[in-house]
C-alpha cells in the first residue's frame, strides 16, 4: 500500500513539473524585438512631434538636412573619382605591358633580319662554289630553322601586343564615360551649392527688410 502511495505521489509531482514548464513564457528574441519596437515607436513619436513645430522654426533643420544631402553627394562623387583613378591605373599598366611587347617584337624583328643576312651570305658563298658544299647546306638549314623559330615567337608576341591594344582602347572608352559622370556630378553639386547660397542670401535680406 505504501509503495502504491509513493508511486502515485511521484506521478503527481511529475505532472506538476510538466505543467509548470508548459506555462513558462518563451523569452528568446523577445528582448531584441521589444527594443526594435521601442526604437520604431520613439522615431514615430519624434516625427509626430516635429510635425507640430512651426514652419518658421524649422530653418535650422532644413539647413542640417541640406548639409547631410551635400555630404552624401560628396561621398558619391568621391566614389566615382576613385573608380576613375582605378581605371586610369589599369590602363597605365596595360600601356606599360603593351610597350614591353612592342620592345620585344622589335628585338625579334632585328634578330630575324640579322639571321636573314647570315643566310643570304652563306647562300652566296654556296652559289659561288666556295667552302665545303655539305657544310654550307647544313649551316644554311640550321640558320633557316632558327629564323623560323624566332619568327614563330614574334607571331605570338604580336598577338599579345594587338590584344593588349584592344584592351587599352576599351578602357579608354570607359575612362571617358567615367570622366563625364564625374564632371556632371561636380557641375550638379556646384549648381546646387550656388542656388542654396542665393536662397540663403535672399532670405537674409528679406529678414533685414522686415526688421526695418
């Protein structure tokens, strides 16, 4: 009997614990949601209060908003200038690369011309029946083979040179487009600043006249 009572008591305690766990609220993420909701309500509250501020007292706010707009425009302009600089750097590297290919190709042409002269001399010697005939033929063949190898290398270098030139032309177009973008942004910024100064001067003059 005592054993049955003990089992029953244990069962009741387990049930009460389960019920307690089920009734406990889940707090995961509730803190962040609450803070976000609070910030949103504060922002809305401030906007609501600001809408009640008389228009005559909003001038400092408008000036601050203009300063913010001008600061953001300056950042955007700086980004476009950085982009322009990067494009110009890339083009400079390609131009240096192109110059190197040009130098290499010129040296290959010079070496090819030298070999052509040597071949012609040996052919003239052979045609005049001078020297060892077999040796002449062997040397001429060796020189021609060497010349063909260098000419093949020159074809590859010329291809690299032409490809790099095409990349430079493409980049030059991008740079010109980017320059126009920067110039337009600078012009727009200058115009907006001038207009704002004019409006400020006009308002200041109006206030002085009213005081008189």
